[in-house]
C-alpha cells in the first residue's frame, strides 16, 4: 500500500494504553483515543498541561492529543490510542 498520509486518513497506527502516572505513552504522542468503558480520562497534553476530560463516551473516537494517560484520575477503561 505504501506510505499513508495521516492528514487524509486519520490514524496510521494504534496502541493499547496502559495508564501510568510516571511515564508518557511509549512511542510518542497520541492524536486521539477510544475508550471501551465510559469514564474520565486524565491526560498530559502536548503543551504539558494536565487535563481531566470528564465522562467520555465509549466507542467514540475522541480527537484529544495526549502524551500521557494517567492512572490516578482515569476511570475509563479499555483505552486504545491512535497516531
């Protein structure tokens, strides 16, 4: 298939997220994510601000760029990130 232009096709790779209060997501910043079970997601944003996004719906692509998904403060589960 060759090179995929992520600006046109959205995500070009995905990663199952293990929440972690001390380390950024391996492999670099996410362009967005999906949660399997609805809840809050606490993220470190690209500008290093920390935001808790409340009541994110399950099964929806949330276009939230994040470099860390925190364990403490995240109640959503089954998080899969896209790049």
